[in-house]
């Protein structure tokens, strides 16, 4: 049975190989360890193996882990689950990133509740790239207006886009979904250039990270390949 450290090494090599194959610069793709439902001890093991960025879906679970792991320097917490209005204050106060901002109301609350002593909260707009009724996310045609509005929010830094395409769709359609998100980010850079770095594409998981990297991913969100099945 592979250890978490071995798995991190294996996934890191996959990322490096895919990055070079895509003709992209080494180090341009980051690994986000999806640690939802995993105990703090497993995160500590991953940290000891060099992992620093962890993605959580549930606010209270994440806050409990933050308390357990508070002695770990440079650990970086990313919120990647659906954001409820009554949880925005905790996210704004405790996280470095929120990948799943899907409407302006949530962005405004995160901005207003971000403590002034902290740097701006890095956010991605979550896009419902396949227009699935069961998925959170804004529509592609909403992105420019949302980006323009977020430009006026000083406590947020709009870094880019996130999507969770249906992993069960045919490979060609999955690739098309990744490409569609990458093209949307390019369009945002042209039309809404004043609102943040717009340097981030959060897409790709354990089974499709190579394809996501080929299409421009900068963060791949990997859980099962690191920690095993939940």
C-alpha cells in the first residue's frame, strides 16, 4: 500500500511530465491536495512530504483542522466547496483562497468580511462549464460583468476561473470543457484586465490532470490519488 508521501511524489512527477509535454515552464502548475474528510494527521503527513496547499469543502471541518495544525508554517488553505452566505465570514477570515465564488453576493460578502490585517483574498469564479443543473457556478456570459464589479472590491484579488466538468463525459467533450474555460480566461484578460492578475485556471483532478494541464490548468485539485478513496 502506497504511503501519502509516495503518492505525492508520484502525482508531482505526473504534473511535471505533463507540464513539460505541454511545452509549459517547469513549476507553472501547482498541486492542491483535496483534503476534505481526511483527518488532520494525514494532512500533517502530506505536509511533512512537502505539500503546502490544501483544499477543503466544509467550513467547520476545515477550521477544526486549522486549529490542530496551527503550528505548521506556510500551510495554505483553499476553500473549494459551495459557499453559503452564512459561511462567508469564516472563509474570509481563515482562508487564503476561495476557488468557488459563483455570484456577486458572495464576492461582496467576502470582500466586506475580509479582515483589513490580511492580504486580499485570492478568488476564482466558478463556472458551470457544462450547464449542469446539479452544479454550482456562473454562466460564461456573466463573467465580464462579475469581473468588472469585483474590480471595485479592494479586499479581493480575482485570480481566475475554476470549473468541475463532468468527469464521466467522453474524453473529447471533457477536453472541450477544459479548453472552453481556458478560452474564457483569455477573453477576461482582454476585456476585464484591471481586476486582478487573472493568472489562474483551477481545473483537473486525479483522473484527468494531464489533460487539464495540456489545456492550461495552473492548479490541479487532487484527492484520491494522494490519500486513497474516501
